[in-house]
């Protein structure tokens, strides 16, 4: 026998030497929720909703841990929701205040990203505005996303991240940011975003009003080619970073996109991926740290340059 792959596994030092995938803190992004009041999120033990006053401290801690960025989700009070989601682009909307607080706290030392989508702000919980028949209107929604993106750029976002899966959303956001004088603000496109059951805990985190589902705009989990198609369209429209979401159950799509993309590729380890490991670990059914490290390593191995994960702070601490 000449080939003995086990030679390269004989000691921890040997394995460390030949390890292919080495996640770094600088490629991790912390998703963070900001509301009018702080609080725990029952379905995501260990994740909190912060106030605008607190979020600057979170951003500073992320910077100090060497993270790549912070990803902000504004959570308005129910009383501030309406059918159009107008708080999404109001100058004093919760997300805009959160962005400004982070920018004030860390300046340009941490990449501040914000969610461009209406679902947290609409009374019906859909990611866009509805027509008379209740269908989500594509082009009208894109106009509102553009207004929201500009409001976030004015507040100080370095990168806006459209997650609503409307056709053509990247092109119109790019155009309107440029017109408004924000050509330097980047776009992280949620390119391949699947209609996933693994967003369940997130919907609690943002107090979602949604009834029904998002299957007319988010992708069918059964479709692989379509993920690549969506990413290529976003690249053609000017995306600076393309993303696949969720991460763990879509590593094939992630690998496809990574192979084809000439821009950095991100993956979002979503709330359900987080909560499943936390729940199993809490029962002693799984080794928590090993499972988290393995999951993040697998996402990087599949081709992610950037990983959005609720464990970003803890993983960075372990890596440091
Ligand atoms: C929509 C949005 C969702 C997530 C991020 N942005 C939820 C959805 O599409 O219903 C999910 C994130 C997660 O589950 O961690 N703006």
C-alpha cells in the first residue's frame, strides 16, 4: 500500500498543518436585532433584542473581537407598522437610528450592514406591498426598497442588504443610491434565498405579523439551478457581494455560486440552524462547541467568503 491518507491525521499538529479550511473572525458577520425595548428571544436562547442605546456597545464589542461586520435588523413596535411599511424609509425609523448609533460607535472600523426589506414594517408581514388580490407587487415594492436603501445610506450604512427577493431589486437600488450620491455604498444581495422553515425563530425575533408563506417570492427549496440563476442576475445588476441563505442545507447551491461568482460570496446561517444546535446542546444530545465549529467550517469549506452567524462573537473568541 502506497497511499495512506491516515499519515496526515496522525497528530493534532499534523492535522493543523494540512487543514484546508480555516475560518477567520474577519469573515464573520453578527446579525443583530434592534427594537424600542430590549428583551430575550425565546426561540433563540443567547440572542437578545437590543435598544438603539445599547447597539453601539454591541458594535464596539464586535469590532474588538475582530469581526468583519454587523448586520442590523430593525424591529418596530406594532403601532408603527402599516400596509406599506413606511417606517422602513422614515428618517427616524428604528433601523436608521440603529445604523447611526453603530456608525457613531465604530466609524469605519466595522462594516455596518442593514436589511432592506419591508416585512418587519408591514402590518401583513409580507416583504412587499400587496395588490388588491393580495399578491405581492414586484415593481412597486422595488421602488420602496430603493427609498429604504437611500434612507439607510444617509443614516450611515456601509452596505445595504436587500433580502426581499423581488425581481430587479438590485438594479433599482444601485441606480437610486448612485443618484442620491451614495455610489460608494455597497450592496450585499440575498441572491439565492429559499422559502425555508428554518426562518421560524427569526420571525419571533422580529415580531413578524406574517400569516401564510413567502413562496411566491422566495425560492423553492427543491431548486438548485435557480439559485445560480438568481446570483448571476444579481451580479449583472451590480451586486457587490452575493449571498446564499439558509447556509447549511444549501451547501450545494453555495458551492455553485462560489464557483461562478467573481465577487465575494456570503452565506447566512439562519435562526433555525442556530436554534437546532442550541436546543440539542441544551439537552446534552450534542457537543455544542464542536457542532458550532463544524457547522461554520462546513459553510466556509463550501465556498463562503463571508458567514453571517448568530455565534459570530463566540466563534471569533474561540478562533482568537
Ligand atoms: C426577511 C428576512 C428573514 C430572515 C432574514 N431576513 C425572514 C424571512 O424571510 O421570513 C431570516 C433570518 C433568520 O432566520 O435568521 N427580511
